[in-house]
C-alpha cells in the first residue's frame, strides 16, 4: 500500500473510531457527524452573487448577468426612475430581451430597494 493509501486509511479509520465511540453514548449525535452543514445567510448570498434576499432577486440575477457582472448592478446606487431608464436603454440599445411587465416591475422594485439612492 502506498503512503497516500495509508494516510487515507488512518484518517478515515480515526473518523470511524471517533463516531463509533461517540455513537455508543449518543446515537443521534453520531449521525450528525455526517450531516450537511446548516446554511447561513452568507451562504445564501453567495449562491446569488451577493444579492440580498427579496422579491425580485431571482429576476435580477437571471436578467442582469446575461450581459454583465452583477458587481456592476451592485455598485450603481440609482433611483427607481434611473433604473427604469437604464433597463429601457439595455432593451433598446444592447439587445436585452424585454421582460414582461410584472417581471420588469419586480426588477425595478428590487433594484430601487437594495441598490437605490441612499442605500
């Protein structure tokens, strides 16, 4: 057996011994040793490239990054009317597919709330 295999066997075996030893006293805790970690709010933001939770986040995530980084969105700090003008410009001049009215409203509401003036 190579040294790499021995190291794996030692680490894996130690983990099994620790769980087995622990499981004799508290079986539920032994199962938790192999459970997925609990997600935190930071994990959630990481999945959405830093976009905070809220209605419209998914629309912003999938609409805006079809053309550019979400970092550009997050650094703007525009009022709702300026976001609206920017979205219109992107549709008319940059070839962004026009979002339907409900999606557009959610996008504008989200952007104004989370990346608006005085945020």
